[in-house]
């Protein structure tokens, strides 16, 4: 990969206030679950990846673009951006709706998470909130299609607002990556396939790549790595990506446009060290993209992604468990791999 003088990241899109709690077990309808341990933290890719990158390398410049409400929740999010050292000049404030909030529950019984969101101002986010004219950053990380009605709708001559933003970013010489959201496979394809010609990389999980390619990528509850690679081979020709990276509990695989496949197993984190999975996917993306930014070998990018995700699992918040990249690697080395 050729070195570039551009440096740093822009994380754009969803900013929300996550209200993280543990719950004994997710209840059936018309019954009761017991929750405890409320922690309020920023959430969404414009928040999580931005803060994760800053935690991995405090010296790297990181900008964020998003929309919050003119309310207590919005002020909490702006304060979190300030504490993290983010350039938040494009963190817009609206009087037209409340800040996006998410009730985020992690089940003690299953370890699975459930999110219930009131999207508020996220419905109003549009391409007009994104300005790349003054940036010298190298990467744009953008999300989440599926929960931003204005961005999800056609915008001028483009299939949706995400396409508009990605086109503008590439015109400004940014390298682009897109984060996906758990929506129905049909909706995911409708939103994401038009974006692929405007992406340099795509980092997804096993179910997301399967949904995009209309292929089964899990069998009996486990990831089929070969199926993930085959799904990537279907998706790569539909876009401009130089690579697709797919993460899942047991590991991650990157497939390049030339057909090279690189698999790296995940970190074997002790069960008693796991507090919650919220934000682990963002942490993987942050570690992987930081490695790309520093022009590391792909296998090293994948391993840092795993290390950052493993460290993230130590906290209920989305970013609290992530530490500087050397410490992430040291912790992962102590725990070993699957």
C-alpha cells in the first residue's frame, strides 16, 4: 500500500446515548425481567469508533460528524466527545427533536444483547450535515444505514443519502468504510448495495456478509468461514472495495480484491473477564482500521482488531475497555488465541 501524507479519521453518522444495563434473562412478552447496573455512555459508530481510535492512539487526529438534540442527553454526548479529545466541530445540535437514546440490555443468561432505540434527531441527519472541505484525514468511517430515515431515503440523484456522503468523501480524497446495522436482509441489501461502488473497505460480521450476498454463512450456530469467503467473492465485484473483512466470535477473515484470503483466530478471553458485548464490533473495526492507517500487514490488522474487541468486552460501556494499542496487544498475547 502506498504511503499518504493524509492522517487521521473521521467517524460520521449515529451519535446516541446508550443506557447500558444487565438483565437476568430477556423476558417473554407480558412478563418481567430484572435489570441492574445502569451506565450511560455514548453509542453509535460516529461515537464508538472515534473514541476507540483515540484510546488506541491518543496522538492521532480524530474528527466526528453527527447530530444530537438540544437537551441533557445531547450535552452529555458533547461532553463525552470533549473528554475523548475528539474534534467535534461538526457535532450539530438540533432543537427539532430529542437526542437519539438506546436502552441496551445484556442478558446474564445468554450473554446476548438487545437494543431498543428512540431515534429522535437521528431521523433528521442528512448529507447537509457532512462537510469534508477542510479535512486532512485519511479515513471516513460511516454508519448506520437503516435507522436514519432521511439518510436512508433517495437524496437528489442518488439512491440514498449514504451514497451522497460517500461520493463527497471520496471526492475529498478520503478512503471510505461503512458500518452496517441489524435490519432485515432485504432492507440491508437495498440500502448497502448502492453504496458498494463508493467504498474502499467493508468491515462486517458473518451474518451481514451473508445477508448482502444472499448466502448462508452460519451453520448450527457456528460461522462457516469458507462460506464467508465465498460471500465476499460475490460482493467484491459489486463495489470498489480493495478488501472485505468479516469478524465473528471465533476469528476474522479478510478477502482482497485479488482473491487473497487471510484468516486470524480471535483472542481467547477468559469467561470471567467478560462483562458485556456492547461495542465489541466497533472496537474490532477500530483496531483493524488503525492497522490499515499505519500500513500494517493484514494479519496484524486483524490481530489488533481482535485484541481491541477482547479488551472492549471487559466493560459494559462501548469504549471503556479499550486501551492503547500496545496494551491491547499485550493483553491479547497473555490470553492467547482460539
